[in-house]
C-alpha cells in the first residue's frame, strides 16, 4: 500500500478529470488527435471520454455527469457554446441495387437514436411499411451493414464519404440536425478543450450556423 501511495503521489496524471460525452460518429481521427494533443499538453489532467446516443448524453450532461458534451438535436439550446449544421441523407450500398419495395428494411441504431426515429417517422408519413433489418451500437457496424446491402439508413453526410455507400433515391433528404457543444466552464483548460473540439466540428461537411465566444457562464 505504501508503494502504491508513493507511485500515485509521484505521478500527477489524473489529479484533475474532464468528463466528456460525445456521439460515436463525432469521435473521428481528427477529434481523437485533438484529445491526444490536449492530454500531452496537460499531463495533470485525465480525459474521461464516453460515447452514446445524443438524448442520453444530454440528460447526463444536465445531471452534471459530464463537463463537456457534444450532442445532435433539432435545435440548440441557448447555452450551447457553439452549434453546427449536420446535413442528413438516406444511404444504401454503393454496388448493390434494390427497388426497396414494402416493407423497407432499415439499418439503424438502437431505440432512442435520433436517426432511427427520423427514419420511422418519415416512412410512416409516406404511408409505407418498414422493419428493422439490422440494429448496430456503433457507426462502423451500421455502415458495414449498409455496405452489405442489408437495407437503407439515414446518416450524417459527413460520415459516408470513406465507405462503399451512396445516396439513396428512396426519399428526399430530411432537414439537417444541429451538432451542439455544451460545457459548464468556459475558461482555463476546459475552455481550451472546447475550442479545440469546436475547431474539429467546424471542419465537418456542413455550414456552421452559430458559434459563440467562450464567455464564462
């Protein structure tokens, strides 16, 4: 126990923790690199990053479980540090052609996901039938299922470029969502990290619709 205590005292890593909640598709290589650079600059800070569905991330942020959260939503709340447009599209396999007669097979995320609800709502408004052909917990599994021809899906346009998928003509594109970043603090290391994360989001395909200075709230 004495050896363990001495080791902890000798290593400052983890004396401060910044808890971050993000959707799975936001953790791109660029975002991960920003996390790594921040961790290298701030050895005294431990980053605790959790991925999840936006609705759950929002609840957990409001409950104080995260210091920073990025979420997808229909519109940004007034305390968003920055928000960005997230164009959506219907996608199918690039090299497999289907006429998608009813019932339409859907490739989607688990219940509670925004894209899943958008798909079902759109299909039912069009008075067509559907079924869940594949439900994946990660963006990678969902894209793999689309590539294999298991069905159609609604996804952010920014996620599709590097995969064997193409825009589907089954329905016209839905209205964009908003990607918002929230943080309880705006100064110091947290403000620095929020600025770095916002920079990554601003480089995603889609027009930035609102960006706020990181004033202390």
